[in-house]
C-alpha cells in the first residue's frame, strides 16, 4: 500500500502587531532610601582573596555601600586575624 504525503507549507497570515508598551509599564520603580538602606544591611560580601592587600582594596572600594564583610578561609589562612 502506497500513501502520498503532502508537503505543502502552512498558510501564511500577516504578522500580528505587538502591543506597544509604555515607558511607565516597563520602567522599574526607583529605589527609595529606606529600601537601599535595608538592602545594605542584608548584603554580605565575601572577601575570598589570596592576600590581604587585595581583600582590603576591595573592602575600601565597597565601604559605605556595604555594611558586612566575610573573611574567606583562604584569606584567613594566609593573613590570620590581622585582616
């Protein structure tokens, strides 16, 4: 028994326009000072560097933006409690 297959392309239709999004709908809400302060209190940056010089340079750059730092094991073993 032989069957034939039709390989015709599907019917084409004009492209449907995508609804335009307004700037207000796509814009994010600006962060309030209270929200920024709350995020600053929750964020902890890990200082996972092989030496104290690099770790302290990173901490200096982030001071004022970050409240908490975590000394990584590699840094602690290399520098001890002086960090």
